[in-house]
């Protein structure tokens, strides 16, 4: 690429990667700092400041000063990499400003989206509940000597001590909730209690019927519940251990009872119940804002957070917080935004092999979030992994010769299931035009190469096709 063109492209990229720097702020990250070396200037600047702005403070991604690429020239680049119409790849590239398709290969044909489903979940959650929405975990009075730990569905509730400089807003602390509760109980003269729990915020089964049997045993996520501590991990302080507890609410209640005892109130774990609406509150803690939850679930493709966020959509729309109702609520919100066509989902995380989303639907969802009409959707864009540098696009992706030109330039959500690989996101091309893309490979019946999708995204980013 000519030096001048590359400089313009990098300058344009900075407008996307450093939303908050342009406004004197930076978007908060829910995940710890990643010490990457080297980093593109845009990423390094973005990671220097950890102040959470309001969604309205984050400007829209600029469409860029360049002309949209010539469709035939772009097609020549991509077709050579895809390998012809018989290749098991569905693809689309659209102008992010106009949403006009520039390249299409079975673009309207629904395919298994895997974790790119999280784009639909995130947009629906931000549009319905809003980026400032927080999820509350409470303790209220029960009957007799009982108190009730009431789960609201916070996926980040933790029993671990806080870590200064963790790079994310404070998580809701079970220890803090125990201290609040113990102080309130002591003030009322209570010294011994039974801790029951209320998980009625969620209904239905704790796993989707379409999930593969190995997902829970392998620790892909915990059984979905309105009350879970540290995502139900058996050893939350050891990231290498993925094993989850079989009954998250019971485990959380036992932990809470132990913490109460440490704070001078003798406590034992009780049973499942439903708190009365007028019950006296003894303590409460809240999750980080939804904007931070969305950024995290997209950057690290967190299945637990995605399922919790999907249920917040159902709750906001007055539906039961079940798998089916959450999926229907997501599509209902997308329909209101005009981007539901081609979207059919069964869960919030994308683990279901029955989910179907078309490439054009994914590209339209990304374009909507990048545009200026819905500033509350901006965390979807700031949460997209940066090619070769963050989240699920960290090395070794975008480190080989065939795709490394996209490193630091492409921002995209990945998706991986057996026999399926997907990639949907944004890139400025060599002429400085912002383009949205979606590449979906595989039919679930054979091996797929995610590196091929990285090559396609890199080809979009380096195309001087205007």
C-alpha cells in the first residue's frame, strides 16, 4: 500500500479505535489490561485511560473520506481467496454508512453464526435496557430467622477480593453484600440466621435443549441461573480450570453464609424460596453497567455473560426470562431497529448449533451499531476484538503473512463451533472508507480454517478499490 494511503487508513482507524480519546475519555474495559508489544498507537492510547463515558459521549464511527470501493474490484480480491462459488463460505461486505452491499456470496442465506450471535444479543440489550443499566443482587428479610439472597442475574457477582488496576469497573462483591447484611442484622439484634435464596428472576431450564451435552461438563459455561458467583467456577482464582459447580445458586448461598459468619452473624445455608415484594431490604450490590458487560462479552466471547444479558432483554420486555423468551425478545428488539430479517436464534451466546443468521443480517447489525443514529449501541463497536491484539483475535491470529496486514485495522467478533467458523465486524479500507463485513464458513460437517476468514478481512482492509 502507498505510504500516504496507509497513513490515511491508520488515521481513519484511530477514529474508530479511540472513540473516547476524541472526546477526552476512553471506553471502560471489563477485562484486565493486556500487555501487548508492540501495540498500534490507537490501541495503546485507548488502554491508557479507564474512564467510563456515557454512551452519548462516544462519537459514531466516521464513514471515512474515501469513496466506497468498486464492487467488481473488491469481488476480484475476495473471490480469489474464497476459491469460487463451491467454497463453503457465505460472505458479504457492505458500506457501513449506506449499508449498500458491495460484495455478496450467498449473503442472504442463513448460516450457523456461532458466537457472532453475541452481536445480536448485545445490540438488543443496549437498545432495550440501555448502556447504563445495572443488575442488582439483594438480601431481604424472610420468615422467622430467615433471610433471602435474591439473585437478579448478575453474571459478574464475585466472592474474590477486588484487585486495584484490574482494568474494569468494580464487580458486585458478595463480601460487600455480606458486610452490609451483617451490619443490618446486628443493628436489629439478630445474631443467627438461615440463608434461603430466590432465583425466580429466571424461569425454565438451566441449559438450552439444543446445546451439546459436553458444554456444561467441559465448562463452556455454568448452568444458567439468576444467582451465580464467579460464573460458577470451582476454582475462580485459577483461570486454567474451567470446571463449574452443578448448582450455582446453592453454591452461592453457602459462600454467602460463610461470609456472614465471618462478619459475626452465625449463618447456615437454607433452601430455594421466593421473596415477598414488600420484604425489608438488608443489603444490595450492583453489576457494572451494561455497556461494560457488552464490551466484555464481545471481546472475550463470554458465554455466561451473554446468556445473562439476553435474559435482561426478556425482563425489560416483560417476558419470562427463559431461553425461548430471551431469544424472542432479542428478535423483537432487532425488528424494532429494522435489522431482524435473517436472524433466528435459540440462545444468547451462540452455542446452539440451531441458530441461523445470514451474513447480510450480521453486517447490517454491525453497521447500525457503528452509525450515528443509535449512540447507545456504541459499546458493541468498542467491544469488538482488535485483530492481532485483543480478545479472541489475539495472536496467533493475524500474525501470519497472509493476514497480518489486517492487524490493528480489523475489528471483528469471532465465532467457533465444530465445523463452523465466522467473523463479522468493521475495517477501514485503504482509501479510508468504513466497511462492514461478515464471513461465515463451514456446515458443521468438516474442518474449517479461521485463518481463511482473517485473510478475507485483511483483504477488505487493504483494498484500494475506490
